[in-house]
C-alpha cells in the first residue's frame, strides 16, 4: 500500500494529433500545462478519452516520457495499461512504470472473457510485476465484463498493489456505496463526472473526467471538500448541458477536442480513426453550449 493516497480530479488527457494523424507534441505539452494551471490534481493517460486504443507501444512510451518531463517529477500520472492478454498487460504495465507512471489504470481482458478467478489471476499477475498502485477500471459499458462490488473489494484486500477502482458501471452511486461499506479498495468516478456530487457523498475519493472543463470540475471538487454543497450544485448545473452533450457514445472525444481547440489550447481538434468526429451541425450546437456556459460565469 502506497504511503500517499491519490485524491481529487484526474482528467483523462486527450492525445493531440496533427490533421494528418501524427502526434502533435507541442499541443500535448500545452494541454498538460493548461490542465495543471486549471488545478488538476493529477492526470490519467491513454484511457478511452485519450484514444489510447489508437496508439502504438512506441507512441505510448514517447508520450509518457514527454508528459512526465512536462508535468515534473512530483505530479501524479496514472497510465492505462489493460490488454486482452495477461502477459501483454504485464508488459505494458512494466513499461509504464519504467517510463514514469505513478499508478496504473487497468481494464479487464474483454476479448476473451474470464470468470472471477481469472480476473483475480490477471490483476495479481500485473501486481507482481510492478511496485506502483493499480486502479481496476470497472467499465462494463465498454468491456461487457461485470465486476460486482464484493469482487472489487476482494481484489483490494488480496492483491498487494490493487488500491483503487474506477467505477463506471451504472448506476454508479449504489456501487460506490457498496464498495465504501465493504472496504478494501478506494473508488474513483468516471463517465465525465455525470454524478460527481452523489459519488463524492457516497465515498468516492476522486474523479476522472475529460480534459476540456477541468476548471469547473476542480471548483466543484473544492466546494465539496469544503462542505459547500450549494456552490457545488450551482457550478454543476451550469456545465450539465456540456456533460450531457459529451456523453453521446462515440462523439465525446471529438467534442472535447473541439472545445480545447476553440480555447486555443491545442492546434487541431483532429481525432484518429475509428474515433468519431462531430458534424458541422454538432459543432454549432457545441459552440452554443460553450457560449451559454461562459455567459453564466
């Protein structure tokens, strides 16, 4: 068990591309600095909102080293390292640790499904290969792998480096309550902070949204930490239309990048296939929402 518990808002870092699909390292550096300036407590790398599924192993290594150099040695980085095969996940996890990750976010194997014993074996194999904390990513909407709260808590109790679970199994709030009541593992919320306030009240110690509204999410988190529930709800109500827009399956990443591009943080909103891009009408709708939110501030 690590001596320092990760806590707070850890945006899933969008990976930035040139229009031709190549990595845009200057924009990546700008985005990291922007998120730190917005008050992020750490970063999540290579998750779904990062388009991690489109990156080669060499690109992951290149980006992780760049992000570590940009963020500095003390800023927490959680790297996604799940894979369809156990040995592949072990290798990715070792590489992430060697290149500067402070913790790992690990999806279960989903191409070839396994049972509870198989999941315990998978996460234990990764744990034995590394010395940094592991976050179990419980995301059945993406993986179709069901991990009940008792199984997550068992992993936390029995597997040395399993410390966190990112709970993205709707309805998330009852599951976070069950995890908190049973103990053995700490929970983070996901799904773009759709239930950040309720999840916090039920024991979640962190959130992992996208990268484009972190200033608002950090303000909500700080209000919750200080006990100002009214302020948390007022900020949340302002950004809820954008949260809702970005939860459209397949279009959220494109919307986030459009907002970051509009704000001048990244040079291009380009995504890599098969990530979907919002159409011209969608961009108009998105611009209207951003303008509306800004008018409320």
